[in-house]
C-alpha cells in the first residue's frame, strides 16, 4: 500500500505488480553493463572518510598523489 500511495502521489498513477515485473524483465544485460561502466568509472570515483585518516592504512592505489 505504501508503494502504491507513493506512486499515486508522485506519478498520479501506479504500476501494477505485473507491469513492474515486466519492466524489470525488459532490461537488457547490455543496458546494465553500460550503467555499471558509467557509475564505476575510476576517473569519476571519490573517497570520503570520517574521522582521522592514516595514510599508512590506505591501499597503495589510493596514494597516487
């Protein structure tokens, strides 16, 4: 019911469970691979830490600077 209410509020309609499963099933492997490549592109990754950072504990790959 929560899912249906959110869809109604945001989309002014809702997807049936069958329509949602059909949409998920229609996603092609190539589309997933393209998204993974885009999201995990090493040139665009960032590292955030909270608390003290000791450079001795970081993997060498992160110490390029």
